[in-house]
C-alpha cells in the first residue's frame, strides 16, 4: 500500500525583488517541479525542503567600527526563496 506524501499549502516568493522571476524550477530525485511564485500552491514536503535550503551568495562591503567601507568584500549566504505556509 502506497503512502500518500504530505502536501502543504504555501506561497513562494523570490528573495531578489529587483530581478523578480515568475517561476522556480525544483528537482527532487529526478522529478521536476515548476512552481509559480507569488501564488498559492500545494507542495510536497520534499519540495519545500529543497526550497528552504536553496541559497544564493551575496557580496557586501566590510565596514570598520565607524561604518566606513574598508575596501574588503564579504560573502554572505541568503535564502533564495521565501516560503510562507498558509
């Protein structure tokens, strides 16, 4: 007897609002999912896990104790998608 996977209603948004995309592609164990961003969708838990773990590397200047840039750049990991459970 096959167990049906748990499905959760969510809204997925892209982190980068300036370069807003309309869809996200996620692949889990060779199966692809095209997810519309900004709309209510139902996703399996394993797809949600991939979205939550997706990240991008942002670059930001290193500041001294007065708030002035030192000329160095620091890499920062930020979430690629924001997932809101309904």
